[in-house]
C-alpha cells in the first residue's frame, strides 16, 4: 500500500464512530524504517473550525485496528471531540 492510497481513506474512531479525518503524514522509525504512527488533523467538527483548532493528532500504529478498502479503523482511547 502506498501513502497516496492511505491518504484517500477516512480515519474512523471505533469508540465513538467519529470521523477523525484523512491521513496527512506518516511518522517513521529512523532505525528500522517502519511506520510508527499516522498523522491526522486533530481538530474536527464545526466548533473546531470556528475556533481555528487545526492541530495534528498522532495515532500510534498499534492502535490501528483495521485498514479496509475505504476506511482506517482506530481503537484509540483518546477519541473524543476537541476541547474536552
């Protein structure tokens, strides 16, 4: 799978079904060359757009439950709306 294919997939939190966004970047381990995390927009939703919160969220590779044809499912304990 290429980065171009990954960035076309929606990232969904399994805990609350919330759309986290799409992959914008990857974090690599310099010594092994393995992907350590997916980077997605941290602030999503209407209130985040109003307040301009567009920080980035790092999702460790171990928290990725499944990469499907259209979505990436994430089992992340911190899946919650911005500002909470």
